[in-house]
C-alpha cells in the first residue's frame, strides 16, 4: 500500500480545455486492463518535454526528441504500458515511428506531430498488431475518458493511479493545471520507469514553456528516488493549450510567479506520489540538506543518503542505526567536508554534532521518530547558504519480491 497517499477521485481532477483523452485495453502484456492512452491537443497548443539521460534510452524517447525539435506544433501523444520498447535496436525505432504514423493517420495529422511513449519490460518488441487495435479503440472513444482513466492507463507496478489538479485565478480568469504520473520502481529521474504528463489551458510561449518544464522537473521529478536506478524511458512532457485566454509570453509578466508556483506545485505532488507508492514502501522520507556551498553539493549529499541500502533498510526496520547516515554523508564526495561542523536531526531530534553523537540524544527518541510513516532527515553541512530537498522511501522485503517476479 502507498504511504499516506489517497487515491485521486474523479471530481478532484479538472478537465483541461483543448485536451481530449481516450483509453483502451489492448492486452499488450496482461488482459483486462487499460494499457493505451491517446491524448489529442487543440491546434495552437505548445508542448515541451525533458527525458532520461540514460545512454540506453528507449526508441520512443529518441522519436519524441526528434519530433519536438522538428515540429513546430505537437498535436497528440500516445502511451502504451506493458512493453518499454527499449533495448530493441533498429526494429524498436521503426516500431516507435510506425506508432506515430498509426495515430497520425487516425487524427489526420503528420507523424511528426505525434509523440510516442512506452513503459514496461525492457528488451522486448512491441506487439504492433495489438498496439494498432488499441490505438484505434482509444481514438474511437476520444473525449470520453477522464484524467483518472488516463492515470490508470499508464500504470505498471503502481498500486494506484497518480494524478493532481488545481485552478488558479490569473487576472480575473480561472486557469486549470492537471497532471498524471506513473512510477514505483526503477526510479531515479535524471533529466523519472517514470512518466509524467501535465496540461494547462494557459497560453505559454514555447521558450518559456521549455524553461518552465526544465525548472519544474528539477524541483520535483529530479528530486526523488526509490532505488537509484535511472530508467531508459523516463519522460516528462507538458502542454499549454491557451484555451483559457490567459497568455504568458515572458517570465516578466507580473502574474507569472503565481502560475509558475502552481504548475511546480502540481509537479511536486505527482513526484512525491511516485515515492509514496514506491515498490514495497512503508515510509516516506524527506531529506533536507542545508548550509551547503551550492545546491548541487546539497543534492549530492541528499542522494548519497537516499540511495544507501543500509540507510533505507534501517528505516524499514525502524532501527535508529543512524551511523549509516553519517557514513553516507562522509562518502558523498563533498570536497573538504568538515565533520565537526555537521549536524544531523531526525524531525525534532538532534542526532549528531561536532563529529559524534549529540549530547542530549537518546536511543528512545530516535526509535520514536523511526517508527513514524513520514520522517524528515535534516543535515546541516555548516559550509554555506545553499540547500536542497530529496524525497525517498524505505527498502523492504516486498521491493525484492516485486522486482524478482516482475516478468512472471
């Protein structure tokens, strides 16, 4: 079960004018489940995205990058689950391109106006006939699916759909921001097996949307880790339809900070939902690293703690074996690290300072915090004024079971 993550309800997810959705069950890997999502975008919509940095990036990622650079107007997305189409060579690339042609033909678009996405098992080819039938079915019900349906259609090992939505008033007009994500394991976004999609009815210039997507990813999807693995298929894409009549052409617009914060807020909810639903997770852990020389240094320390199997298993066991956190800080690679300046706390409990155990720390206090389902680790490096936050989860027996049985 996900950690303190309520299942999204239909009434909480606002439709975005200019976006229509269709889902289908194609039986790509398992029968009887939604596994195809088609998203159609109104003319004039701006689209921007960021993708995995894995050198073995999947064929659909390669096609998405190519189409975003080649086309001035993306008009549709298609997502399949069950097969990642990664590690599939030239045939995989041809299949991804054929996927865009299938949808383009049905929607009367050019293939370059379609972005394909895949998630699931790596090193297997797409079952193209099933995919073709699924896309045809999804197009046949285009406009009938909700964002909740869409969130369900992109799930793999997720235990529940992940979606978030908000409305903000901009210059007296309501603006909608709605998004979905999927991911539970093989999560260490490096741009998240993570997919994220967000749409708004605000109008945003292409350059500004690109900058916003990059910033939002850095503040959300690039601040999470479940197991330290960067997937071959990680993608985060945003669409701005402009249907609300509110238009942002530059970051200098006085209303831009309001919209930007709301947009990033939705992304942060989606990213945290991935961690809360981490495979086998029982605890949600926030790691705050403060007083660093730079944000990059703070994140380096945060990820060293978050990726440590020893730290993560200690959290699962509710065992305040907190020397493991100190060890992770020590091997994080921060140059000239002075351990005598470092302070470490679990929630309100000071654990370590001046190079050792804090004078007032007791095992009982540490045990109390470690038994909570949500825990904040705060590390002060005592070196500067920068900080960063990383979100992670514990590592349980169930994680091993899920991944050992993934293909069976």
